[in-house]
C-alpha cells in the first residue's frame, strides 16, 4: 500500500502564506512601537534626572546665599608678607595670642636664608598649600616673602593680603643695629654682625656697605613681587608696580608709626581673626616685646646724606604713598574723642527693595 500524501490545495496555501505575512507585519509593528516607547521612556527619565540636578543646584545656590558667612569665614586665608624691621614680630604675636580664642591656624613661612623670592616650583607648592590645605583653614600665614600673585596659577579665590611698612631710614637704622646687637625678643641669639661696634653714623661717614643707599631698597620689591625687575635697585617700573599692588591686592597696609590704628581697623574688617586684637595690643605684654637693642638714632647729617640718593627718594615716595592711603582709609573708619580712638558705626543701609515680599 503506498504512502497517503495529503496535499493542501493551492488556495489554502496562499491563505496560510498571507496570514503568516500579516502576523509578521503585526509583530514587527508591535516591536517598533515597543522600541519607540523605550526611547520615550529613556528620554523622560533623562529629563527627570536633569530636572533633579538643576533643582539641587538651585537649592544649593539658595543655601549659599542664605548663609554665606558660615562657609565663607572658614575658607579665608590671610597672608602677611612681613617686611623686616617694621614691627612685624610685635604684630604677629597678636595673631598667635588670638588664634586659640578665635579658632584659626597661624603658620610661619620659613624660607631658606630668609630669601624673599621663591623658586617657580616652590611658588606652585605654596599656592597649592594655601588654597587646598583645608585642615589649616581659616589660616594666617606670615613670613619674609615678597608678594605672590595667585591669579597667575588659575586660583579663583585669592588670599587676603595685609602688611605694614615703615619710614625707610628708620627701618634701615633698626635693621643695622639688629644685626649687631639683636633685640629683647631673643637676647641670647648671636647675630651675624655681632661684635661690630661701629655706629650707623660712623658707617655712613665711612661709606660702609651695610648703610649704603642700596640697602634701603626693600619695601618696594616686597610689594612689587616675584618679577625680576622688582629686584633691580632703583627701578621706576618696580615702584609703580608696588603702588599698584598696594592699592589693588592688599586689604590694608598700615605703618609702624601708627600700628594701633592698623590693629583697630583690622579688627573691624576681619573680626574672624582679630576680634579682641585692639584690647590685646593696648594691654598685652607680648605685642610690645621686640625692641632692637643699642639702637641710636642717626644724626641729621647722616639722614641728609642718604636722602640725596635716588633710591631713598623712590623708597620714600612709596612710603608716603602708603601712608596717604592708610590715612585716607583711617579717616573714613576711625574717630578720636578725648584722646581715645573709636570705630565709626555702619553708615549705609538698604531701601527701595523690590519685588516686595508678603
């Protein structure tokens, strides 16, 4: 008996093929719709995530505006690039006495051989330390270092610079005797010129190197900074750069002869660091501790001889410029009554604030 072969009629074969094609088309259409739905869902999720990020940024911005002082006060760094023999130790002692009470750190910048110019690699290290050493913030750095422009290193938030300068000849005389006799801060420390009994007047009369006009060139380069021209003795460019930096880069520059006023204005401007500084300066012992030993004021003849030099004229011009600026700031901040200085109260207020809030 042969195989029974069941053959589907051609008509039914065509219908089956057509049904299969319709089913495949329907299936592909459903797959495409599912893919479109998946893309839409992914886009919706992405939009939602972006919205959440924007919302967080908005809330963070509002919180920063509502309480800027809390974070801001803790991120402040003050740099006192102190000029030698300008009462810098006396002032620095105030910062040390207050750091525990006012909760900040004091760090001494101790450079090799007191070189005020840092190498490029040390500049990078110092900028990185100052800006990223969070454990030390808020911080008060001090040391015999010339001005360093932090913006050159891409820093957004610069430190606050302060300084004190002194009459050029008085500063040089003090330094001259300091190298020979030291001071009452560390009286037992042997100084570099110890044993040289020659007075400043005798040095000037003999044309000695330690009292030469070139030795006056110090305050200008300290404010001018780390440019080579700053250290070219007698550079007019350095003088103008020092003036520019004093006005634009320093919060306040005082003078040795009016140190109490300087301390008082710093307490008003930076209470986070200097709250209590004025009272401490008036009554404390450490703030008046360092005085150069055996110092003799120069004669008019010695001063006149130095004043003939172009270097003295430039250094004195810078000192007078700084003094005028300081007195201008003080005149708008301090008043004297019955022999006592006091700070002026706030002299501005806000009005016409719109839009009105309910």
